[in-house]
C-alpha cells in the first residue's frame, strides 16, 4: 500500500489513520457504554459499573419504555413530524434551488443574497414566537412543520448540485417542446436522487433530534414529540408517572430513571440507524457533488 509513496507521505498517512482511529473510538466508546448500560440492572450499574455478566442484565428498562403510553405517543408524533417536515422541506428547497441555478434567471443574485443573510441574522426567538402566534399556529402541528422548513445551507447544496448538471440537457428538453415544469419533474428530479437523499437525511435527523420548538410552541401533551419525554428522563433525571408506578421512594424513582434512560436513548435512535443504510449509497455522492461544484 505504501510502496509507491514517499516517506513523508507515509508518515502523514499513518498519523491520519491514528487520528481517525481515535475519532472512531470517541464515537464507539459512548455508544457501546449506552447499549450495555441499557441492559444492566441499575444496582449493578451504580455499584460496579458496566458488566458483561448475564446475571446482571435485565430487559426491564426496555419493557417500561415500550409499555409507557407517553413514550409511544411521543414516538408516533416524532415519526410524523420528521417524515412530514422532511417532505415539506425538501420540496420547498428543490423548488427554490432550481430557478436559482439557471444562469439567465432575473434577480438570482439578489434573492441568493437575501437567503444568505438569513444564515447570519435572524429575527430572534420573540419575533418568531409572535409570528407563529399571529398565524394561529400555536399548539398545532404546523408550529413544528412550517417554521424552519427552509434551510439555506441545504438550498445552497441543492442549487450547486443543479448547476453541476449539464445545461445542454435543459436546452435539449426545451428544443423538444418541454417547458420548465416538465423538465424539472420528468428529467431533473430523476437525476437528483443523491442530493434528495442528503436533504431528506439532514432534515429527518434534525427534526428527530429537535425539542426546543415543541417546548416553546406546544402545550398539549398528545402533540409532544419523543424528545420532550426524553428530556424529562435524561435532563431532569425522572421517570414518567407510568414508568415509576411501582417505585415508592425517591431513591427507587431515581433507580427507575437510571434504568430506563439508556434504554430510551437506544429506542429513540433506532429509526436513524434503520434509515441510514438505505441512504448511504447516495450520501457520499450527494455531499461531494453538492459541495465542490459551482
């Protein structure tokens, strides 16, 4: 592998491999800890730490998570918010990026400058809250789905990807009698699977991990996403009422929370772990092409 390179390059490659190995360990060690801790009895975890002894393992944390109605409602809400938000965001992003990628589009530079300014300056929390309130979207799913549905960085990626497609393709479509709408849906979109996969993955992960908007705009517990329930477990270190019904003391409640918080992390991460392999084949191509062209 290293025969055709210089000694300096070999040293740099070895150092890079060591650095990458350390980064992988920084990711894997916490992940392995969380997975093993989710199966470990709370007393064993608190007294002796992680253990590979099956006698100290239990599925009680997962049973309580799966049986808790608040967790199930939050899980369903998070799936709904992430899927619908990703769809709305990707559709709006592609619709905005396409005209901005056309060379002779009038006002393209001005519009792009306005978009870029919003990356550095925003109205702030209070003006955004007032806008949502005046639009009568408080305590509704639209307060989660519509604000922030356009991400300027994703818009730039999509526009750059469109610019990488030969303009002769559009010219040929126009010569054959196709208009911009037909060219966009029938020719351009089928060629954009990599960048669409990147945008969907970005928005799905971002919305799945989001809890602040729900905490600000939602009051009804039946609309709360999974992250709000996890926040009470992880940040406040307390179990929900349904999870802790059998615990009669503060110490027991803390042990219940300790037992289920790791199981909650694993369960909440399952959709992302299931989703990523299906998008991986498009992810690298979409990221590279969308970031270096234009």
